[in-house]
C-alpha cells in the first residue's frame, strides 16, 4: 500500500481537531490499553474498539496469587486475564466495574458517566488461543456494568479467527491462526468495521490515499524515560483534507505485543538482531485504518511500544502495560490511571494534535 | 527498585533463590487450596460448586492432553526433519545440519518444560482464585454467581520461604523465573 511517507522525523503539530470526538482501538495488549486509556480519559473520546482484550485492571483480580505484587500481576495476567481454566476463573466484570467507579471517584480516571453514550466495538475470535473468549466476554459485561447500553455495544464472537486483527490482504496469515504478525486475512477490514461502529455515517474507505504518513519523535511525551518501554518514534496518518485545514477527529490505534516497528523476535532469550527482521511498518500501513480515515478526515495516531528486558522493566515482547510493569512502585501500581507514564504519553500526543 | 548493577557472580545465586521462592509459593498455594477446599464442605450441597469443580478438572485434563499432543507432534516434526536431511557437500554444512536437529529437539524440550511449569502455575492460581471467590460468597451469604475475590481469607498464609531478605534480593535480580512464561498479549 503506497503512501507518501515523510522521511524526516517531525514533531506532532496541531490540527483543527474536534475536541471530545476522538476514539481509540487496539489488539491484545493494545486492546487492554485501549480500555485503560478509554476510561482514564473518557471525556476525550466517543468510543473504543477492543480486539481480544480484557477489562480494566484485570491483572489485579487476585492479589493473593503471589507474595510479591509484580509476580501476582503477571500471574493474574496470564492465568486469569488470558487463559482461565473455566469462565468462573476469569475476571469478574462487576467487581472491576466497581473498581473503575472507585478510581473515578478518587480522580485517577475521568468520571465514568462519560461512557454511557459512547459506542464500543468488542471482538473475540473463536479460535483465539492467546486471550480466551471467556475473558473478552467479560469486557462486554464490564462496559454494561458501567451503564453503556447494549445497543451501543457491538460484540462479535462468532468468527473463526485466531488472535489477530483481521484484514483482506491476501498475503496475511490464515484467519484461524495464532501467530505473529497477528494480522490475519478474513476477507474484510476489521479497522473499517471499528470506525464505522464508533462514528456512524462514515463514507466508504478511499481506494487511494491522499495524505501523508508522518514519523514523529515520541520521546518528549515520556521524557525519554526507559521505564515507559516506548520507542523513539511514533507514527500518524494525516489526510490531505486535514492538512488543508478541514475539521478532524483523531483515532488512536494501539498495536499488540510483538507488533511495534522495532520489535525483533527473541531466540533463546535474546533479540535475534543478526537474523530477524524488525516488525517494521505493517501495523500502521496494512491494517486498513488509513484508507478509512482518509475519506473521513480522521487522523490515525499510532503510538509505539518497544521491548525492554533489563530487570528494571520486564517487557521483552514490547507489550503495552496492562499488568503494571511501568509502575514505579509495584505495590501501588498506576499503569491504568491518568498519571501512568504510557497513558500520559499517549494522551499528550492526542493533545498535541489538538484533541 | 535499585539502579545498582548486580555483580555477575551473584546472578546464578539470585536466580536460584527466586526459583526457590516461586516453587515454595506453589507448595504454599497447594496447601492453602487443600485447606480451602476442606472448609468449603459446608457448601457441599450446592450443585453449582460441584459442577464448577468438575469443569476445572475437565479443563485441566484437556490441557494436559493438549500438552502431550504438542510433545508428540514436536517429536514427529524433529524426526521428519532429520529423515529428510539432504547430503551435505561440506563438513561444516554436515555439522550445522546435525546441530540444527539437536537444537530443535532441545527447544522442544525447553518449551515443554516451560509449558508444564506454566500449566502448574495456571492450575494453582486459578484454583486459589476460585476458592477465594467461593469463600467470599459464603461470607456474603450469596449463592452462585461470580463473587469478588477481594474478601478476607481465613486460609493459612503463604509460607514465607523468602522473608524480607529474599524480597530485597529479588528486587535486585536481573532475570526472573517468570521469563519462562511471558505475558504476550
């Protein structure tokens, strides 16, 4: 998919963005972060798209899993929020909704009342072996417990898809598979479905892109702090009409683990930089967001996470933080709040664009 | 966490201590789960409790069967790989081919070991979580449904095989046994 890419590293600039009309979506860890970002700054958004992700603060479902907090959260993430043995050992949506309300009352996230008019797209593949469907079903229940009416929630659990974002690209993986790059060919562009649900009345996707894919310096948004586990560069697609001054909305598209541009596969515990090619630009050029955005004056923002595994931050797969690895104090995690280093960074990018 | 670098010589010791702590916690969780199950006996007339216990056992058996299938499939693949090795034209190529098959088998063994460890942890965490919820239901006088796992437990505490010393040591460790199974979602 050819797109005019600026070869320089630019700074994000302000466009005529309609405040409070933005949205966010993501796959896998990007989906878990979508829910977190959505709740933290719900006043900035009108909807969210969750592909294979669980509810808010799922990784804190069972603190007693381990004596050490950070161990407990990882174990919760793996065994309650990804692969529970039975539905009853999955996350408790009603309890986590109460937790979200308490966080809002404490000022850690926006008031949850913003959510009740918003539109939520939630998807789980029937053959997803990475994040089980029982968990994603809890995400739907979570939003319902926060008074989002069922009519505003589009929930899909009938497609024989593996853990992936779905496209109609012939070269993508077979639909039922659960393997990198986690982009599977299912004969439709899931990104289009997400945007169509969040923003009713959108025009069909452009056949040919008119705009520009920019590469911007992400580091100022997290002060270059390694704890953020974020890459040097982020990306954004700016339609030509928006560059020319048309009113715009922003959609934040969050990749999953192992999908950041500089992710390199690990072999025997080490990044295989000698043989493996970095993931590159697949997520922000081939998943279809740009074509739908182009014809509808939507800026698509693609923040990038990167792998870090140095004993201080354990995130070798470059996942977004949904289990607390960026928290300065594991016993008082903040990864879900407005003060979280990654959420502050992403919202800072949205603000820089004018959202 | 401290920013001081960990001396190279202490890394194996730190990892051994972390392994002991994690294994000890699994033992402790097993004990708590056994005690917790016994104290659930007053709820034994609740059919849904027994159904959920059966469902847990069934899920475990399914995963064990899948693990075994993965092992056999992996062995078959390595065997097939070896059988179709072509003639090497150089000694270095011959050595490389032989090593590749050995490396594939070693990777299979390592993956299996990590998967079995993960399954053990999965069972322990999920069962303890389930027990906690059931106790919370009893405490709240509620029947059925998905109770909060935040209720105060009367179960014995996890044995602190560690103590504060290991807690400090662990926070300085450069690698953790949890790298054996990473969050990849």
